[in-house]
C-alpha cells in the first residue's frame, strides 16, 4: 500500500496507545514518543513511533508534512454537542449575567422551548447548514469527531428532520459525526399538561422510527427535575435498548435526580454532566464501565457555581471524557482546549488527564475506541499538529496553539485555516 501521508520531525508524539478504557493513573500516560514520525495509508495509520523505526521498505508517500519539531496528538473527540438548532438565545446571556438561573429563564418561556419554536420552522437544509457551521468552528479547534444530538424538534417529524440534517451535514464535512436522538430533551408545550403522552410518543413512535431509518447510534434523555424523571427516563432508555440504540443520559446536572444510578442500571455508555452525582451513583458508574462525559464549559457559561467531581470520578476508576456541549443556551465555546483548560484549572485535572479525556476518553464515550482516539496502527489518521512541542500551549486560551489538523490522512486545517 502506498502511504498517502508521512509526518516527519515530530518533537513530541502523544500516541495515547494502550488499553481502553483508560482509567485512574493510566490517564496520565500519554504514550509519549520523542523524535517521532507518523505514516498513513488510505486514511489509516500504518506507522506511529520513533522516526528511526520507520520501515525502510515503505514506498514514497504522496504527501509529506514537516511538523517542525512540534507536538502531535490525536484529534479531539467531542462527545456531547447539540448542533441541530435554529435561531439564537443571545438575549438570555444578559439575563444570566444579571443573575437569572437556568430554571428561571426556562420558566419564562426561554431556554430549550425558545429554540424548539425556531427549529420547528427551519428546513432540513437550514439545519444542515447550521450543523456544518458549528462543525467548521470545532474543526479549527482540533475536533476531528463529534457526537451530535437532535432534541430541538420534539415532535416526530422535526426530530427526524433534525437527525437527517445532522447526517446530511456530516456527509459533506471532514469532522466525523456520531448522531444521537434526543427527543427526550424536554416536554414540548403541546404535551405539558400530560407529559406521559409525550413519553409514550417517544417510546412508541419516535424511537422505532429513528431506529428503522438508521438515523442515530444513541438515544439520550435529559433526566432532570422539570424534564424527565427517573422512571420516564428509564422507559425511554429501555425502548432505545430494545431498538438497538446505545444509551446516554444527561445526569445529575442541575440537581441530583439519580441519573447516574439509572445510566449504570440501563447499561448506558455514558452519563453526562454529573455535577450533583451522588456517592452511590459514582460507585454504580465505576462498577458498570459507563463513561462520565463532563462538560465544564457548560457549567462555566451557565454559571452553575460548581463543577462535576472529576478527581473523585478518576480516583473511583470511572472512564472520563470531556466535551464542549455546544448548544444555543450554555454552550458558547466550540473549543475542546477551552473545556480542557477549565477541567485542569477549575476542576483539578492534570494536563495529561485532560488530554486523555479529550481523545481516547471521548472515543470510549461514543463507543468508537477501536477506530479513533489514539494514534495506533490500524486506527484512523486523525491528529493535530501543534505549533510548538509544548502540550501545555493548549491551555493558553486565546493563543492559537493548533497548526494543522489531519482527518483520515488528509490535511484539512493548515496553519490554522481550512485547507
Ligand atoms: Zn447536553
């Protein structure tokens, strides 16, 4: 096989090679190789290691990239985003900065309901264009794969249209996309008087239709007071399992509801947010192998005033992932490095732990650990070339640390711009 790309002169190669899930002390091991090279063919890695060990019988590559002594690490895997929406909620930012809470804003018709009204009026092409714009911004920040949720349609037709928009945008975009059905994001206004009717609709109509059309890999539930309680969430997640969808849960974000316990009980792949996770929930996650996908930027922009107990989760052996939670309300930043910076400087992770959580941790969270998340032979050639050998430069918020981004062996960002 003729190599399509050879990257030489890599000062520091963070391979993240090793067993998955990466937990506990293992998260600090980035599998660093100095003076390294990386070679790909047909979009897959055929060599990643010391430059002196590149097999001499490799053919000349089609393309060469000189890393200039800089660091190379896996592309970021953003395991929690909401990109399929229309309109904006910029007016709420001022209210929040003046002290209004998430629940207060939702109670006056803002929040998710405002975005649902705008999204229901948007065409599939308009939603796909919106998804694509967000993916553009994420790619420039080093994200090469993202989980993308529906959840602003909240009726069968609008949810299907949102998922089709996600699939349509993904087909034409370098960022790899894993779609998630989030019909259980909130109870829409027409069902507020009888929320059980809406749960029935999600269970009996939406999930079977989404599964039949093959539009999503996962189903997700916002398990929270005012959205879906534990028993409604359980019904929805069990229906998802019956129809062959993976499960994810927005768990214990604004208050403790037992979301983490539920995620473990239904065999969910990931419990997300976990700001108010209980000790029992934490133990259940550790025992089940369910990932904890943390979204520190959301806690920051929502001004929640506290963070998920990341250190305790790591010490308990829960597989950790980081995500941006890009969304129209509390997800202003598409940047995984920003989420990683908060994870370190507000939540107390080591830089290496944040890098693990943002790469192989994210891949585990979306069940793609065999394909992406580390730089090992056979995996996709998805990686970032920094502008220096210092991984710590990722934490210098506002200073562009990322030079090139490579997806499937193709340079898609060069010198910080779309190639
Ligand atoms: Zn979310």
